[in-house]
């Protein structure tokens, strides 16, 4: 009888532990299954619950770190090596997002007189143009079924160059409005990239790529939770700003959407010769700028209009994947069909 109790107790404890972990795992799996719908809902939750933003604002850097860690952890190493063996596309996409975009934005801001009429808005647009792609871009590309590895490789190369290109364009277009230290920004970016890469490597070694792929859905759920942390921290004051100046806030929101979709459309058009699916993935990455790192680099010492624009850019970032999902599926299906036809003919 005693022996029976001794055998049953550990089994019961193991069963209880499985039950405890099963509930949050099911919740994360369900959340991951929502995909782009959940990403779109994040923007509205962040605005509707301002206290959440105040609570989560100190954790922006940690959120960025974990988003990149998940991206590194899930990268397809075979596809990564393939892109590295053919660096021309990565080099072209990197040059466009780190040099072409900020140069065009700076020239437009100055030729239209925006730098004089609304310096806070001009500063916001320049910081957006100078920023590297958002850390969540590979994860969002994966949610949409696009080439997340191509996005990740270009994200890494662009982020490595941003400390130098950002300081260059700041000196060319921003004058005394902003002083970005390449060394400080470079060390911060290098630290985040290195730490997240090491953490992702350790996780891959401990659990294996097959286990990571097998748990794709709950990992998607974790990614969505982290996106909520970042969005809430940035968008916590949007409702207050809207009540204070509704027309101005709506105008800034429309500008944020216009900039997002213009970058997406122009980039897709420029890279269309490499295939519409890849071009669309690059366009998605270029349109999503990592304003969180720019906030960290400037220690948040920015005009109110700049803060407002940064917050409102989260709407197109979170809504666009849901809106563009039918296009992404059509392009992916077309690319798969072309690959299948080529393989069949071979």
C-alpha cells in the first residue's frame, strides 16, 4: 500500500504540472492562431487602455530584444546560407532602406518647406527614414507567409549600418534639432543584436529546430504578447492627444498611413524583378521602421508632435499585415506554383 502511494504521488504531481502548463500553452496557441487579426487588435488595445502604456513604457528595450530573439530563433538556416551566397539582393535592399529612403525623405522635407513650417513633424519623418527596419518585421513577414529569412538578413545588415548612416543624414538634414552619437547608438544596436543572437542560438541548441517548428503556434502567441508591450508603451497617450486636437491627430494619422503605403508600394515596384513575393516582403520590411531604437537613442527628448507621429505610425504597422494578407497569400501561391512548375519541367 505504501509502495503504491509512493509511485502514485510523483505521477499525480507530474499530471498537475502538465495541467498547470497546458492552460497558458493553449492560450498562447489560440493567440498565435489569430495571426494578423491579433496584430491589428493590438493597436486598438494600446490606445483604449492608457494605464497599460504607462505600466509597460519602461520595458520597450526588453520588448525589442525579445522580438529580435524570436526572429533569430526561428530563422531557416538553409535559406539564410542561400541568401548569403547570393548577396546582391540583400546588398541592394540594404542600400535602399539605409541610404535611399532617408535621402529621399530629407530632400522632400526640405524642398516642401516642412522643416520650417512644422519642425516637429519633419524631425519625426527624418527619424523614421533614418531608422533601421523594425525588429518585428521578420515575425510579421512569417505571419503573412512571406520570406522571413530574406527580411531578417536585410534587417541585420541594415541595423549594422544605421549608426553611421543615421548620424550622416542627421548632420545633413536636421541641423541642430538632433545630435545622434554614432558610437552610443552603434554600441546599443550591437549589444541588442549580439545578445539576442546568442540567446536564440542557446535556445536552438537546447531544444532543436524541429521542436521550435513544432511549437510554431504558441511562439507566434508569445510574439504577439511582446508586440502588445511595445505598442502600449508607445501609444499610451494617443487618446489624450485626440481629445485635445482631433483634426490635427487625424491629419497626422493619415500622413502615417500615406508614408507607410508609399514606402511599401515604391519598394515593391523597385524590386519587382526578383519576384513579386520577395519584392513584397522587402517592401513590408522597408515600410516598418524601428522607431523604438530611435526613441532610445534620443532618450525620448523629442517634441510633442514627433511623439504623436511615432505613436500613430503603429496603426499602419499593426493594421497593414491584416489588410494585406490576401495579397501576400496570392503572391506566395503564385511563387509556389512557379517553383513547382520549374521543378516539374526539370
